[in-house]
């Protein structure tokens, strides 16, 4: 939980203190590219493979499906071709979190 709070604080600081020209230039440059940067896609795929290998080995918990849902959502965010799958991946994550919470209680 601490990493999430620190990431949110860092992202907020970057958003608040970034120069407007850099932000506008980045928006214009990203509009020109039709393909997403593949480097952003590699890390979530590696984490997804690691999660799948640990699940195959037998380390299963109530929130393992939620972890896969989080990683699939980050994969969908990282690559522009998969942006249409952001909402379904997030919905799978929410449902698996609710199921995990009900199994825990």
C-alpha cells in the first residue's frame, strides 16, 4: 500500500510542476504515433508471466485472480492497440477483488 501512495504522490508532483510546453509537446508527439512504445509493454508481460508461473507452482490465494487482473489492466494501458480492453480488464479486477473479499470474510 505504501508503494501505491508514494507513486500517487510522485505522479501528482510531476503533474503539478511539469512545464505546460512539455505537456503540450508530449500530447502532440503521442498523437502522431499510432503504435505504443513496446518498452512499456515488456515489464507488465514479464510480471504476468511470473504470476502465472507462481500460480502453476501452487502458490494460490484469494487475491491471485485480482493480481492477474491488475497486470492485465497495466498491459492494456501500456500498449495503444489494447486500450479498448482497459474497462473489461478493470471490471475483471473489481469482480475478482469482491470475490476475494467475500472468501476472506
